[in-house]
């Protein structure tokens, strides 16, 4: 998925398969935002096909067609003759299957910073799963409502609890920024706070 091309839907309707084939390839796709002109409204409702997850991360609901990622649009939904609810159910089913392959690894840095990293066999799904709401809800339960997360690239996600926040800022943030600066597929330099109320950017 890291090597896939993001295409405009109006230009690539020819590559989109019929609904019964496409439904198995619908996933959220994350893209870094580098300027305000790339921004779209925040994700505030359940029927959004695209929106800002954070100040620097945009999410599309997309269909993967061979080596092309096509963001969904109302035009595509009309082509399929399906509702947003149907698309959402298909995406939830796909993400639930992908989540079964997600693994967690515990770490303690030389400075005593304790955190968890996520890993998926398809690297780009690591960050997509980390920002997916059902996964965030699950992790809020694990951490006790609030936890913190950084995703400097699509394949790298670190998470930690509230008690580790001072150590992250003092010792580990530079490592995250270095990963972001050097990555072939950077996502965001942000540190975000995740709670049942949503996502808030703490550090840009």
C-alpha cells in the first residue's frame, strides 16, 4: 500500500470494479497535509467520505484497485448504487479482518520511556488501524480512557500512557521527529492525545 498511487476519482472511474468485488477492498487511507490548501473539514459526522483526523493528517475512505488507491466520492457510490451505510459496513468488516494481524511490542528506551509500538504485515495499515475509531476505543479501555500516540510514518506508530508524557517530551520526541524527517513515507510529526471524546493535537 505504501507504493500505491493516490488517484482522483473522476479520472479513474474506469479502474473501479463492481460493488461485489470492490467491497472487500474498502479501507481508510491516510495522507499527510503540508499546507492549508490541502485541508478538508474535520471528521465530525458518521457519513464523511474524507476529512481531517488531526492538523496534519487527512483521511479518505478509499477503494484499492490493483496498485491504485481511489478515494470514494458520491459519484462512485452512485455508480455502485449503494448507500454510505453499506460502504461503512464493508469497511468495518475489512478493518476487523486486518486488525487480527496487528501485533503489539513493548519497549523501554535507554531513558526509561515505556511505550508500545504497532506492527502489521502490510506496513501502511499500521497507521490506518491506529487511527480507526473502533481500535481507538479499544485502546482507550486499555490505557484508562486517555493515551498518547505518534505516527511519524505510515508504518510506525508508538503509543503510551499519561505517566510517560514528560519522558516523551524530554527524551523520545527527537527520535520520532528524526523518523518523520528521514522517512520515505512520512505521515505526521504530531503527538496526539486520544480519548473517548476524540483526537487532540498536543505537539505539532
